[in-house]
């Protein structure tokens, strides 16, 4: 049984950690970034000063900022080393897979303002002070310049995002790839992180057409999130007519490359979909909503988010994209609050949420869409989304993380003694008091949520009006 961390243990562990982590030395000839001079690495190795190795089977990410303060609204320069696990033939040294110049900043909304463990957005560059990006294959994932370091904090099971993202990769045309890693920031150990591919138009990600037409017609990606937080917001038909909530913004083409002609074309194109969706002819077989969206994509998006109790789906952290000549598709993002890990209120296992959200409250009014969802749900529950498979993936992730769990909670173990989740309707605390408790809560929700949907998925027909 994994130990339940006490305050006394944390204090002792941190004292040991100070000695242990302060020993970490990167052989880097790094000049102060604030001086405007280039950071250059002459080292090939990273190891412990006293000869001991930071023992981990996970990749290590070392971030050197030269002591600069990381901000959310503006980027700073940093040097980043990505180190693969030691091999048996050379266990005494940690050799970087690569060392790169990058710009880095904090990311997140509620996580940024309330969580002690910070998340980072990283963009690799050709060199210090240069605007041009440089692609790297990070931990075996497809080469790209833009990455997210996600910080499991509220999710004390540590595994929600990794498990559900990996399942999603079996369902969608594209979904983010992920890798667990352990992070050092300016010599201080930060614990367990998850390196994630953000939703961007890289060749091995969304792979959308990168050129546009003189008319402004272009492939595009839209993001729905909290109001007034993003650039290039569109005036959407849904919001203007009280049909949807939370703003949509253009994330591709990127702000640097988006023209006003393109932005206007994207706005008109997407608004035509919403206008048809909320019209009297929304279910027409030829020119209804089916002419505008990839129905299979929207079906799978509904199922993965409804099953996992991701109640922000279609409201926040929501992406839709469209290639030139194609239809609108969805992909997934952010399962931190899934399976009743929502901090502000307890979610019921016995209720439909996503079915009543943006777009879906209309889609389910078409019986044909409901038929597609019910059939697909039953198919997936026999395979990748079966209770057996979901529980197995949780156990496999916990076993894979191993001692990295203990190292993470040597720093962040105090979260087991804090009220980070609201109480349930009976006034009971929902926060787990140990790592074992966090895993047990996750598993219980997986089982209960699945049982409700298995027994009640046909209730979705109640929304149909045709």
C-alpha cells in the first residue's frame, strides 16, 4: 500500500529534496537572457554533482531561464533540455536528446490563477532571439515547434488526461499525443508533468491546407473558451441569437498570419453552419446541418465527453476545424475536470450534460443524430470504452508511473489535506485524502457513469422533435 503522506514526512522529504535537487547540475554555458546575448550550450550531459543519478524511468525536461520571472501574458527566453530515460548500458549519465532555445510562458485560466503547480506553453526557435520556429520530435512524438507542459494538480490521480487523450486517439482523425515526464525549472524539481501536443496545424497534427485563396477562403481552426481571453474573436450567429454561449476565436490561421479578409470569410462560413443548424430546415437530408459537419466526428466528441463527465465540453477548451473543401470536425482538449473532478460543484453520474450543451441541444432534436450516437456508444462500450478497458488503462498508468508518483507528492502532497473540490449535495468532502483514495474515486466514477449510460442511453431520444 502506497504511503499516505503526512506533514512531517513532507517536511523531511523536502529537506532531503533540497540537497538532492540542488545537486542537479547542467553543464551549460548560459549567459543571462536579460543581457540580450545568446544562450549557448556546450554540454552534452546532465548529471548529479555528487555522482548520484536522478533515478527515473521517465523522460526529464530541464528548463533554464537564467533566473527570469515567467509570465502568462508575455513570453521569455529559455533553454530547454529533453532527456530520455537512462539505458542499462549507460545508467550513470543523463544525456540530452536535444537542447533547444525556446520561448516559454504560463498557460491556463483557472489553473493559472488558483493552482500552485504551473503549466507552460513552449515554442522552440531556431536560435536565441530569432522569430523562426524549429521543430523537434519530443519524447518520440511527431516533430513540432509548439508544446504544452500540463501540470496534474487538481487531478490527484495524475492520469485523467493521459488515459482519455490516448483513448481519443483511437476515435478521432487526430487527437493530442502525450507523454509523462518529470520537470526541473532552474534547478528545482517540479514533479510529474504531461507533455501534450496542442491543437495546432502542424504536418503531423491537424495537417490542414496552409495556403488560402484570394477570396479569403482558407482552412481554419476555431476555439471556444472564456469570453474576452483570446484574439480574433468572431461574431458568431449562435451567440448573437442567444443559441450558444462563450466566444469563438480563430486560432488558425495564427494571429501573425491571419488577414482581415480571411477572418471575415471564416466568420461567414461558420455562421452559415450555425444558421442552418438553428433553422427550421436543420434536419434536411441534403442541405441541413449534415452538409456542414462531419457527423462521425461530432458523434465521437459527444460520447467521449458525456461518458467522462467532461461537462465543459462545447463550452470551454473546445476546438472545431475545417480544411479547404471539407466539413467541420472536432477534436478533444482538457480532461482535468473529468469523472466528477469538477472543482465548483459535484456532478451527477445519473444525468446527461453534453446533450444539452452548445450545438448538441439542437443536434439531438434530430432523431437521425440520436440513432447514430446510440449505435456508436454501444459499439464503443464493447471495446475501447468498455468498463474493463478503462479500469485496465488506469491500473496500467499507475503501474507505469511507479516511484514518480511518490516524488510528485513529496512536493504537492499537501493537496491531500486541502479542500480543492466543493462538497457534494449532502455536505460531504469530495477531496481524496491519499493517492489510493484518488484512484479509487476515479474508478468508482468510471463504473457508475458507465452503468448509468448503459442503462439509459436510449433516453436521448426524448430530445428528438422529428
